[in-house]
């Protein structure tokens, strides 16, 4: 059974307050103005056709040897 981030912090002694006793986090989650800077969650698209693949804008310095010229 997965543990939520709030309980994870309490279970690993990162805070002494229980998640339901931490009013600062509760108020922050309830306030829409405080969350206006948050972006909506986007799934990890690595390994799919929507993944980001960077491309190079410079020419490669390595040329394939064709076997006819030494220089």
C-alpha cells in the first residue's frame, strides 16, 4: 500500500506533526491563489513518440573514411 508524501515525512521522522495537524500545509492546499503558479501534472513521456529528442545544429567533426584518401 503506497504512503502519501505527507505521511512519508512523518514516518521517516522529518516532522513531529501528523499530516492532519499541520495547518500551514492544509491552508496552502485549500487556497487557490497560493497554487496559481503550479502547472498541471503531465505524465512522463520518455520512451514514447511524444518524448523530447534534442537535435544538433552544428556539423559533425567526424567524417566517414571512404577508403580512397588518407588525409
